[in-house]
C-alpha cells in the first residue's frame, strides 16, 4: 500500500472537483428547513499536510446559508476533503491510519520521512482511537456500514474499509472518502447527504465501487 497520491496535487484537484459536485447537489436541493434558496457562505479553514500548490483550493470550506431572512439555516455539504474539524485532509487521516496499523515508532518515523508529514504520535493515536472506539458507535457509521456483509472488522477498520472497494488504491481511497462523506457534515441530514454522495459517485466519476 503506497500512498503516493498524498503527494500529488492532481489527486487533490480531483477531490476538489468532487466537493464542488457534492456542493452543487446540496445547493440545488434548496433549504431543507423552508425550501428557500441556498446562497454561498463558505467559511475559512486551514488544512495541514497538503502537497504544495493544493492549499489554495482548500482555504475555505464550501457552505450555504438559506436566503430566506426568517430562516438563514446553514447547509454545509458533505466533503471528500474535509474530515470534520480535523486539521488534516480525510485522505491522509484514512491512509496514514491504515498504514500505521499497530503504530510502532519505526513505522511512524518511516511514514514521516516518506511523506514529510507533520503528524506526531499523539495525533496518530487519536486517529486510531477514533476509528476503533468512537466511529463504530456513531449513528452515521451504523447507517452507512449496514451495506457491508460481512460487517467491517472493528480491529483494523480502516484497512478493512479500503479493501471493500474495487480498483487501484487511489480508486478505493476515493470510494471510501465518498462513502464517509455524509458523515462530514452536521447540517445536512444523513439521508440527503448519502443521496448526494451516491449521485456524485454515479455522475460520471469513474470509480469502481
Ligand atoms: Zn430556509
């Protein structure tokens, strides 16, 4: 498993195009509260660990605000780049968690050298704790993971998730990020976010899934 794509600007440009597609699908659906129009209302974000040249694409997270004065509800679309409030992109959180399975110091140092990533041991342990302990208990995960049979393994969940999709590692990573994208927003209902992610997956993006 060689995550060279984490160093590749074009990979993040592609992920950005998926985020634009996801956002457009949310915008077209209108406000879920009152049916009003959604207007762009991005907010600033700063991601760490992106390859040089990719940072400018992700200095803001796409988000919308209802245009109805009485409503103003926010709708932040699902994302294949932003992973909740984490400082690193979702692709890195997934791949490094999978590669550092077991989290030996030697393996972590190798990853740090290989990809010049600024991830310390505490961050890695936190990510692994999230996949192992917190993530399987979330409503979103339970709703999403039901599609897998046999169920995803709790031990080495990220590695198992990546194995469940077809294609190259790059294809599988993109599929996993789309699969997880409905869980990256708290302001678009899970069912709607899942529908958008499914449409993006089918909408001309060649992903074996
Ligand atoms: Zn509204």
